[in-house]
């Protein structure tokens, strides 16, 4: 019987190189409900997002600019991103330690 756990799946700061911000654990399906980005820096930041399926190529999904103290969500309210084991969400920005992120959702194991 599957177990469903709602939680913060990942959090941290977006790197200046394309880097995984969340990778689905083995034998797990993730239902991502929200990905929130917040610019803590005085300089406007360009945030880029990719989805990489397990064993596949990263595919760019979005990019947007955040002014100082501005937040943005990648998924629209009520939206869900379903990811399989080994799939990853990647992101990058122009200044190290400038953009915080939080990934919220449910894991089915």
C-alpha cells in the first residue's frame, strides 16, 4: 500500500550554474504543488528552470526576472507537476546566494 507524505521537498539557494534543486528519490513519485523563489539581493535576478527526466536531457521550462524582495511561483495555484524516481527540477540565476527557493509537495513511496 503506498504511503503519501506531504512536506517541504527541498529548500535552499539557487546556484549560478544549472543545478538540481530537487531530485525525486528512488522508488518514489513526487507531486510538486509549489515552487517558490524569492530574490534577497539588491540586483534584479534572472531565474531559469528546467525539468530533467531520469536518464534524459534537461528541458527548459521557464525563465523570469525577480526584483529585490520579489517572490514568484513556478506553478500556478492548483497546478501539479508529477515527477518519477530520478527526475529532477533544475534552476540557475546570475548571482550566487541571491535567490532562495522552496519546493512543496507530496511524495508517494
